[in-house]
C-alpha cells in the first residue's frame, strides 16, 4: 500500500533542516574530542648536523649510541626536529649548570 503525503516547500525545508541539524549534533561531540596533532617535521642528516654544529660522522656515531634518535623513512635517515630542539635545550642547560 502506497501512501501519498502532500507537503509545501516550506514544510519540506523545515523537515530537511531538522534532520541535518540532528545529524550534525550527533557528530559534534566526536569531533570535539579528537585532538589535532601537529605534523612532525623531519630534518635531514645535513640539517641536523648543521643545527648541532657537528660532523656527519659524529651524528652517525651519536645515532648508533642512542644519543639522538634517527628514523629511517624508506631508504633515508631523518631526525625529528622537536627531539633535536629538546636535545639542544638539555645540552644548554647542562653546560649552564
């Protein structure tokens, strides 16, 4: 059995707006809970060595010893800029003490 409903354009507009508003309200809490993490900036070996004022050989040695953390991305080695900055801060505070 098919029923026919007659609506004006205004009534249809109200129904659609309420439906959309209701759907958006259900989505709102889940989007507010998600934290947006900033993208990590990676430095090349040369950039990192220059920033630390050391040679590439020393950087390689420090990486092997775990003094600085290196990350392999594909075939390339990269360093997280925030970790290098934290390392520089810890070096500066150690030398000032």
